[in-house]
C-alpha cells in the first residue's frame, strides 16, 4: 500500500486530522474520483477508516499503530535519502522529470 506516492500523500495528510474526500483531493492535487479509489484500497487494507455525514465521507487513520507506521516509514525514507531529519517531500516516482526520463 505504501508503494504508491498518492496513497502515501493521503496517509500523510490524514496523520493530523480527519478529512473529506474533496479536502484530500485538494491536498494531494488529484481528482476526487481518483482519491476515492485510493482510499477504498487503503480502507480494505485497514489503514484508514471512513465516516459518512450526509453526502460527505470523511477519512481518518485507522489507529495509533498505523499512525506510527506512517511516521516511521517517512522518517526512514528521509534518512535513507540523506535528508537527515529534514522535511521529506513525497514525490510521484511514476511521473517523468523535467528531462523527460523516469525518476
């Protein structure tokens, strides 16, 4: 589940608060339909939990264990990339870079 940059961004956004699909879509720069598909996978993997309020669906991290897993994974990725504790920027590795080649 953490191999996809969009799903990692969604989980990162949910670390601090519960958010609606539209808020999450805005946060990660994706269409709400795409975000909903990613959230469905995260829900099936029991990484997030959904709550419906009228026509809106709100998501949050499933539990503290998952929250710590995300923090630890991001901390490890930051240190493994030589960041040394700075702010790790989650990038979409499937997108070509400015030179037109895959990253």
